[in-house]
C-alpha cells in the first residue's frame, strides 16, 4: 500500500497540483492515520466543496472568483440567481505539507506547506482579480461576480512557505502566509469563515485589515508559539526593495482561560494597501498606451491600521464566539505610481492615492454560537455580523448619513444559519442561509440594498 501512496504523491507533486487555504498549524506532525496520504513525512491533502445556491438579488456566477457567487450585498445585484457554487463551507484546495524531525537539535523539525485553490464548478484556478478584469468597461447591469481578493490565480495562492517548528519554541516560517488576523477569524468566526454563510469569510476586508488583498502576504516571515495558556504571534512583510512602501507588520497576544475559553488581541499596520476594482467604460476608452484591458485594474491606495479582539467560550455542547475590529484608513505615506503591478501580475492602470484626505474609520463586529446536537454528527450554527462606517466625506456632504456618497456613514448587517451533518470523518452535507443588507454610505450606487442566499452542498476532505 505504501508504494502506491508514494507513486500517487510523487506524480501529483510532479504535475504541480498542490495548494490549500488557512489551515493546520505548520508545527503539526504528519498524520499517523493509516488511511492518510502520507509518505516519508510528506502529506497530500485537500478539500472538494461544491453545492447549489439561490440568491434573491445577485449577478451571474463567476468561473474564477473563489466563492463563485457573492451571496452578500453588492452594487450590481439586480436579479435572482440559481447555480452551482464552489467552496461554500471550505475553500476547495489541494496541497502538500511536510514535517521532518531533526533529532540532533531536540524537538526541532523542518516544515513546509504549499496550497492551490481551485473552483470545482469550472475546473479553473481561483482568480478573483480575473473576475474583475472580465467586467472591465461593463455597466453594473451587465456585470457578473467580480470581487477583489488575495487569490489571483497564483500557482500557490493559499500558501507557500517553509521553516522550522518546535513545540517548545514555536514555528518560524518564510514565504507566502495567511495573516495572523486571518487565522484568528478562522478560529473565532462561528461559521469558520465559510464563504456562503459568513460576511467576514466571504470578504477578506476584515482578515486583511481593511483590504482583502492583504488577507495573505507574499515575502513575509511569520512566527507563532504557545507557552502554556499564552499564545503569541508576529508577522512582517518585506517589499523586496528599499524604503517602507508596501510593507506590513502584525502582532498577536492571547490566552486560554477557564478550561474552554480563548481570547486573542491583534495589531496590523499595512503601508500601501491596495484595493482594486474593474475599469469603467470611460477608463477603458482612455486606457494609457501599453496597458491591456485583460489585466488592467483601477486601484485605491491607503495606509491601514487595525486593532482586533476575538474570543470564544465553551458551555458543554454549545460554543460561543465574538469579535471586534477597528480599521483606520489614511492616504499612503508613499504613493504608488500608475503601472504598479499587484498580486497575480495584474497592473494598476489608474491609481487613487488621495481617497482618504479625511481619515476613514470602519468597525467590524460579530457574534454567534455553535451547538453540537444530541444527533450524532449534526451541528447547528447561528451568527450575526455587522460593519459600521463613520462619515469621512468633506464639503457639502460632511457628516452625511445617506447613500448620496460612499463616504457617508453607513452600516452592513448580516444574519446566517447553518446545519452541517457529518456522515463520516471526511464527508459531510450542509444546508443554510444568509440575509444581508446595507444602508447609508455603504449602499451608495447599489441597485438593491439587501439579499438572501440559500445554499446546500457536499464537502469531502482528505
């Protein structure tokens, strides 16, 4: 049996089929389960998650955006949509992880992880930025799902890192990582950052400290450790050049308490955070010479600072979750030029470095509960999510609270329910729904201000 596993693993690795999402700590040793695909400390793993979704107000499903649909409020939502959607409960992915002990230096081990994201309904690599370029020049009513994300068609979009790990001293790795805040949201979101049932899972806005491209960071070094009940973490993103432009820093401090409780605080400072959008028809018509419509986008640049507090507590079969984040946006201290290349090789044909002449502040908060029912294998989850934006408009709109400007104060609210039934260790089925709506400045330019999505599907993990 072992030679068969070895051949399967090596052939897939040679074909370049490897990747996954935010998941198991790098320090975890290779699984010892006889049914796992592990050979000489290298494990092949993955998830295939696909289902059917109905949305009351939406746009056509994308073959490339990681979630396929956008079951939350979006500007172009204009009609009911029904279709096959990928990665509703977990991001579909395939990956390799490695764990090689180094006996000569105590409990130290070499570790690595490489993860690929794919959309099972289309067979494409997940690429949110391509979903945006496909909408270049189109009116809202003509657009399909197009959303900014940290997943931009990279061969290893989920993660690609290597380093050293020790149960005593912690894990230090180098490469492309999920942020500490993203790890925290996966841990403390009652829906586990599920893209069909969680606003903070669907959008990387919170996990990226205000910009979804920063949910994962290239050229970064990450350290995590647990010392008794205390958990700590640090992350630094390099820019590969001189100066502080496009660098980021994160810190984490947390504590386990009362047996079933856990709490973590996070700090995230990102310079030249990039938020991208599709080109308008006017921008397409005036696209600078040398730029291609197929890979050009419009970018808004900011320096962002976020503070987060997240907690959970278990009460027998019920586990409670809560989180709060405060995000501040300022104009970038180092403006980025037209032609700057962002993740996935996409190019900023238009750049706005002055969107936040008045500082913008947005708060994100959530709470919920997960109940492990007496029915074996059945879990029920309920969650509430909210965004609150303070007004930052100037001039005649200063202090506004209507939808006249995107800089007016506004709110986003979402409620979701989920039933998940596990047939076996690796296979489960789910059914749930999410209602969400926006008002004030967060509803600026929206064709519909609320939507409901009902989703059912199947998930297989190996």
